[in-house]
C-alpha cells in the first residue's frame, strides 16, 4: 500500500512501510512497468520493451540461435552476446556476421544494427571469414588453400600469390571454371584428380602482421615472414633446373607437398596421356572464347558476395597479359606457371598458331619435359655455368609493359634510324585480281612512304602510311619463304588494310620490329628496337626444319616422344586417314627436327623462349567480349589488350577499328543501361553495350591495364590498392 505525505513543499511516498522521495518512487514504477511489459510480444514481432529477436545461424555448430536485441546495439556487441550464449570453448576471432539477403559482410563492428538497416526479418550467418577453396593453378593442378572470403578478390589473390611466392599478383585473378555446353553436368568433375592440400603456412588476408594459419601438421619452424620476393635478396639455385631455392624452401620445405623437391610449383609436369586433353573444354569459336571471359571474378567484391561456396573450384590465371619485370632469378614459379598457361592455351586451341609454330612449341615442350625429369647428378656438374649463361643471355629478355628493354647502349640519340628497301605492297579489295606491286619504301619516324623507284625517292610518294595506332599482324610461312606483314591502319570510317611482303628473314625482322614500334607511336630510335629485331629472328630460327634431307628419326627415339600430348587436336586430325602408329612417327619426326634448333637451351631459357614465342602470336593478349556497338545492328566483338581496344567481326575475328589507350581521355559506364563509353582526344567517342556479361568485367579490364601501365622498376614491391579500385570499380 502506497501512501502520500506532504511536508511543506516536499512530497514523499510510503510503500510497504518504506519512505521514498518522488524521484525514487517514479524509478521504481518504471522498473515495474518494464518488468510487466517484458515478454509481451507485439503483432509486428517486436517486444513491448522495444527489443526484437535477431535470428542467426552458427555454421560451425549447425545451430540456429535467436538473440533479443535493439537497433542501437553495435555488431561487435551482437557477436559478444552470441558467443556468451553459445557457451562453447572456441576461438571465434576469425568469425564474422554475413547477411544472406543483402549479400554483405558486417565487418564494421562499431556500426549499429540500425546503421546497417538490419531488422527483425533479417537472418545472419555467424561464419569463419577464412574458408577452404580448391584452386586450379595454370598447370592444371588443384590445391586446397584457405582464403579470406570477406576480403576483396584483389586482396585475396595478392595473399594467394604471396603464399605461392608469385611476384606481381596484380597480373592474376580468379576465374570460374568454364562449362562445355556439349557435355552433361558431371557430378564431380574434380574427382578426376585429387587436390593437393597445401600444408604449411598460409597468410591470413587482412592482417598486417602476417598472422599464420596452418592446415595439417607442420614440422619445425623454418617458415619465413612474407615479403620473400624482394628484388634485393640473393637467390640460391636448385641444382636440377636453376630455380631459386630460398623462397620456395621457406614456404614448402619439409612439407608433404614438396615430395623432396621444394620448388614443385616451379617444375613442369609432362602430360601423361592424350585422354587428359580430350576431357578438357576447348573453345570452338571466338564466341566460345568470349563466353569463357564471362567468368572473371569482380576484383572489388569478396568471394561470398559473388556466391562462391566453400570448397568450390576456381581457376587462378594470369588475367592481364602484361608481364612486368619477369626475372628468372626470382620468378622460377611465376615463369613456370606462365609457361604452363601458355602451353595449355596452345594445346586447347585458345590461341591460333600455324603448323610450323605448333611444331616449334611441341619441340620446346619436349625439351622442357626432358630437362625437367633429368637426374640431378647429370645436371649438377654444369648447373653453375648454366646459371651464369642464363643471366647473360636473358638479361635483355625481361618482359615488360612494352615488350622488353635492353641494357645495351642507347646509340646515337641525335639521329633516328631509317629503313629503305624494295618491298612488295598489296592493297586487298573485294573482287580484285591484282597482286603485289614492288615499291621503293622508306620508313622514317612512324611513317612509310612508297615510291615507284629508288630514283624517285626525293619526290612525292605514290603511297604514304602513318602507322600510329595500326594493327600489325605477321603472316609467315618459313617453308614457303613467305614473310608478310598485314597492316590495318585506322582512318575516319574504319581501317585501311595494307600488306607488305619482304624477301628474306632479316628484312622482315627489321620492318616488322619498326611497324610494331610505330603502332605504339615509337620510332626505331627507341632502345627496344634492336631487342625486337633479335626476338623476331630468334622466333623464326626456332621454326626452321632440319635442312639435312638424310635426317630420319630412329624409331627408338621417336618412341620416347608422346607426340599426341605435344600438339593440339587440330593437327592430329590432319592425319586422320593415316594409321595411328604412322601418325605418331610422322609427328614425332617433325618434332625432333624442330628440336635441333632448341636442343642447346637450358631449362629456364627454354621456358622463357616458349613464353616469348607465345607473346609473338598475332592473337596473344586479346580478351574477347560480345558487345553491341552504338549504331551497329548486330552483335560484334570487343577485344581488349594491354594498350588498345579493338572492334572485331564476331565470325572472322578481323579487326574493324582500333583505339589506343594512349589516346584515351576518359571512360565511363552508365550502370542503368550497362553501356560503356570511351572518349578520345582526337577521335569520336566509342560506346557499346555488353552482351551476356556484366559491363563491370569489361570496365575492370580497361582500368586494370591502365593501372598496370603506371608500374615502374624504381617503385617498391607494395601495390596501391586504392588506385586499382578507383580505376576498376566505377563506384568506389
């Protein structure tokens, strides 16, 4: 019983014989009201005291939990209350909340539920950020690695590459596995090969202090901190193949993964059976190649945001074909994985090559396989000598943004070299029977001038071509002594096609090198000109067949060559009417002939030559996407390379128009209609809508190549992630 007593101007209350002032009394009343309301649920699902139930699923325990919360509680407090309610002795430090409906991580633990917009209808997952992922490396081998599913893909790939000791991770990304539309879905396509589980340390993405997670047993404490690929380190070479021991030993030494060889990821494994090739997906057309590129992950979003599940198979591939500072001293793993990606691209016919080029690639494969399995005893005696030779021979073969730079003298910078010679010129047109016409041609700066004769060279040229921004395509057949250069020169309404025919390899090499530089706006005074000439001549030399007609491969030798695993199916079909044994002997003999040109190369040099030859193919580095251009009536292809955009015919792959990044002012995306617009300094703007792929993928390719073009050797090893996101994200 409560009674009120007035004493002067003061009120007091008596409750069950106890006296309270007015403040104390009302506090007691409020507590009683809240206690009365507690547990009373309103029609909207909330409780009368203002709380509501937040439903969460704990993935580790397969358990659903509900917590009474308010919108004012912060995310960190929710996780703390959840851990207390679970009452399970476990390290929850790697766990975070995932909002399924919105596909977003609640990583800002100081934000309240109201700020995130979370209400009673939300369902959250309390799940680890690091999950197992099955990665297929460029060598087609699978590995289980723990990856941070809450990090942006760009950061996750950086940590994966650091774990594998692959420098310049900005060149790589993750790709969904393409599906062959002709085949039915397999229950477990990955069951063909058991994944290697990476034992040893894996970097925890997002931790600035190189926190380590272990999968499986780890013996000893030989593991070093990250940053193993500093260019200042002193390499220690493996006696088998000249690959550096220090970095790979630090990560893989004393692990079952290494199987006694710490540089397992730097060692190429031969293809054991043609059945392996037969099972893999082969794109049949340019449209198929464009469909493969639909699967690239968005580098600015996390794996969970892109519906990647734990234990899913993703492909780790070199996405941007701009290989910076490729140094055999420190990049044994990177070189090998690049070689493997190039090898499979050729065998699966993802890139076109001639029959002579195929035999050259097959010979290099055979040589690399042979050296890879060579006993260490035979290799030990001359390993140090080979390393020295490799340093000298490959110092000028570093693959950079512009294709390589030399350390040779720059020559006379006061004068620009010129070319002048008789060259056959052809202007192909429909329904024409005219052939090549010989001109006296001079190549000055970036312009070719054609005269009817040498004596008229001081007059007005009959034909003049400015090659800035042109497409340069080789058309070479060594056995037929055909050395053609196809030029597509941009004009206002499209492209002019001109063919040049040279008489000999040396002439072709000089003119081809000059054309390639001119297409980039560079002259023959550039330091890379002599290297380009040397590389072209080396590429041609490797394609020569043995001139000795008496050369016949011995059956015992040809039996050692598994030719069906060294050439693409297209060239096997050429002999489909022949007996299988005859096919093997014939192709093996041709491979052995081509092998004579590369037999003296060391293992690392052969891999570098293979990569270099891959880069010399006309289709190298072009990523295709299906698109509809503004004003166009049908679907076409947009091709993106490290320095240009190409409008292409979807059926033939012929270039219709080319735009150089160097001439680009800006590029934008209308996200509502999914249209990409590119503006240029002195050309009409380009606009197209992406078909069958999110325009974000195309936007990222353009921005990614712009980002890679800013790299320089005097920079440190760290990446400017924010700059990458600004150039590729569009909205960040």
